């Protein structure tokens, strides 16, 4: 995919038209080929962009304006419907280009499997990479019903690549007993139910390290984000998630990329989920890009 001209569709508010001048590349990964419950997250990136027009450009939390960050919206990556392996390969090659250009990759999903090739691409540049993962689900299965390419497997895949001790999961409230046991046996950090307070304890230990942050929108309680494929009650509030993004922004970690996944607009006619996701993207842009 080329970056020599701006995306011709709807773009995230205040997107910069020039790739070369931009610090950040914002892009969509419209894939939901492996979901285990409700499909529809392939429409998430487009809707997040569309509702961004309702955002204020200024963040009262961070005292920064979208004018302060140059980001290029590259649009959605063209992915072959129903072919997860080829889609993963295309996403990895796409992010390789972003990394080679020295840009900050910020992705929008799409199911959570799309984060796997992105994290793999980022790891090539940062071999001491750590992962911060916020989610309702462990995503530590080796396979789902015999299929290793599943949205329930990306954290297991990256943990096996970079070492489980370099992966930190927060807000987890759902998963197989075997997944929790595997994490404990292999030294992976999992904080059940909460995000902000355990995250604050971990961040000082990651000071100076390159960190990739992946957020599944279902870390939020369905009351705050009903528009997702696998809803799970008992989640955190949108206020806590915003505070967690800001805690990372104010820490000494070196955020080198991130994503927000699993927004499925069709299940939320109020558009609360898409609007929340759009605001989260704004705060990620303003907080994590120095």
C-alpha cells in the first residue's frame, strides 16, 4: 500500500494530508474473519473516523490540541475477505513500511487478531519491547476449536515471541482456567478486573522501555461500550480507561505504537461505543506521541 497521497474517504478529524511530514500514521484494519461470537468489527475503523467530526480538537485532560500532533490517516488496509493468513501478512507488511519510515503506528480494528502482526512488526525494530494489554479476555488460547488464527490467540502469540514476562494484561475478567494457569506458570503479569491502579504500579518498572499498547474496547463494561463482538459484564468505566491512557502518557515509558480494536458499530444504535472510541483515539494521539 502506498502513502504518496491522502486517503480519499472520510478521515479522522484534523488528519494531516502529507505522509512525509507526519509523526503518526493512523490506519484501519477492517477484519473480523475469525470472531467467535458476533461479527461486525470490520466496520469499526470507518465509523470511528466518521463520528470524530463531533470531537473537540482540544483535550482538557492533557492541555493539548490536535493541532499539536501531525498525523496522517492512511485509511483502511485493503484485506482479502475471509482469508486470515493473507490478511495478517498484508497488515505486517503495511506496518513494516510505517516503522521503516520512522512513524508512530496507531491502528484501529477490527478483531483483536489484527494486533498480532502489528506487534510482530514493531518488535523487529524494538527487540526489548513490552506489551500493555487492556481487555476483558485473556486472549491466551493456542487455538479456538482447532484454529490457531483466532481473535482469542493474539496475546499468546506475542507472549511466545517476546517472552511472557514482557506482557502485562489489565482488566481481565474472562478466560479459560488453563489460560490463567499458563500465564502464572510462565511469569506473565495479569491484573484481574481493574486497570488503573495495577497499571500505576507497573509503569515505573517499565520506565525507559519501548512499549506497545493494545486496547480491546470490551475492557469497558457493556454499559459504556455495548457495540462490540463479545460483551462481558463487570468491566471498567470509560472514565477509568481514559485515566489509564493518561497515566501511560504521564509515565516514563516510551510508547512506540498502539491500537484500539473490536468496535462493532452495528450493535450500538446509540453510537456511544464509536464516539467513545473516537475520543480514546484522540487521547492516545495527544498523550502518547511526544
